[in-house]
C-alpha cells in the first residue's frame, strides 16, 4: 500500500485513469465488499495487517482484471489472521469472479484456497 494515500485513494489508484466521479461507485463497492467503508479516510499505518491486506486486494481488483497473481500473500501475518484472511480473500475472489494464480509454500494455504492445484518442483 502507498503510505501517503488513504484507503480510498489506494483502491482508486488501480483505476486512476477515470474521472473522480466514475471512481466513486467501483471504489465504494469494493470498500463494502472488503468491509472497510468506515475506514476509507484512514492511512495504512492506522490499519491492522489484515485490513491492509484486504485493501491491497481491493486495489488489485479495482481495474477488473481477468487474472490476479498473488505471490505469498500471507507470508508476513500470524497464523490466526492467516486463517481468517484465506476465507475472506477466497470469498472476495468468488464474488468478483476473478481467476487467481496463488503462489505459496504453505500446504494449508493450498488446501484452503485452491480449486485446482499445480505443483512445480525443482527436483
């Protein structure tokens, strides 16, 4: 997240090519989806790790991608928060109907997030 941007501005960054009025609706929808509407004027340092993670996902989803790549998205959060975030992000991706390539070394992440699994090994 950009530390000098509010939650709203971080999400809107993904669709910065549009006029402000055209950004309000999609950003508002994403704020509601990630349950962060009341935090829209806060800065990243004022948020928990899980809240920051949800805002980062919303920013990535703002331009309506067909495919999202997540590389070790839960590597720096504690076990309890990781469990909650897996469920929340899986739900958000389903609602937005976005295909996600999820890179991880954590077997539990794989089991909780995957519809299909591809294993790549260096051996």
